[in-house]
């Protein structure tokens, strides 16, 4: 019964990611502009990342509302969840791995429904209407992060932020090595056992501790779910 449930979860997941990705190959590396609705904001160690869906661009045909683009900003994002924004920047497409065992960034971005990134981006708000709930949750997350930084030292704050808030941007390299990405059972390697363990957790048949949850979050979205299980399976197959 457990095996059938796991197969069902995987089939549902792949049904969600196997859709047409209209990659604008001829515009790779060129300066472009598009508009979209802000659906995610992340603060990295060196950059800010703004994700937008409901994309419209003159250089592309109609795009599924679920597909996203990512703007990579050098300054803090001056926008809110739900804003309609115009993004200008250098279009960058993910490349397929050049050799066996390399991380398949193209497949990873497909699981995230990410169409392309825009480097050195400039962002302008065209419609200031917000999604109040998502914006409130984002602000609460930032407040919690500031409190962690005030109470704990840098290393502990980074670990707690990763475990509690899904924010791994403040983990130093040594800590990242402790939490090897994909090694859910902490046996030193990434195998199908790790994916199975995560799927059992997603189906509420098992429970992951905090360290396992951090390791399981392959796509670093703060949630260990079936998307991460698929990435773990692929990584295990490559090795």
C-alpha cells in the first residue's frame, strides 16, 4: 500500500511539471523586458531574488500563468507580493548538465516551473496592488530572522533560520557540509532510500527531524516535499 501511494505521489508531481516550457532560446544572453506578478521574494547572501508569474513578454508567445521568471537584483527588492512589475535584465537560460553526475539545473528549474532568470535586473512596480496574506507572512519571516540574529551568534542564527524559516542564505560552508543536500538519512550518500524516506514523510507515514528536513530541501524553498523527492531520485540515479 505504501508503495502504491508513493508511485501515486510521483505521478501527480510529474503531471504538474510536464508542461510546455516555451524557452526563448534565441534571446539567451540578451537584454529583455517582461512583466509579471510577484509571487516570491528571497534575500540571499549577495543578491535579492524576485520571482514573478503570469508573465507577459513581447518576445514570447502566450505563457502558462503557472510558469515563473526570476529577477536577480543587487539591491533590496522594492516590491511586495502581488505587485505587477516590469523586469529588465539579461535573460539567462539553464543549461543541461555537460557530464554525468553533474547537477541538472535544467530539470531542477522545470520542477520549480522556472522559465528563465534575468541577471543584473531592474524592477519597476506598475501596479501596486498586493496580496496581503503573502506579504504579511513574508514580513513576519523577516522579523523572525532579525530576532534570531539579535539573540544568537551568527552560526546558530544561520542554523535556526534554515530549520525554522527555510532560509539557508546565512549558513556558512562548514555547516552546509554537515547538512549534505539530499542525504535525508545522514548516511553520507544520496540514494533512493533518501527519496523514499522523504516520500513517506510527505504521505504522513513517517516524520523527519529538523536536520533531515534541512537536508531534504533540495530546491531550498523552505519545504521538504515531493518536488525535493524527485530531485533526490535524479541525483541518486546520476551517482
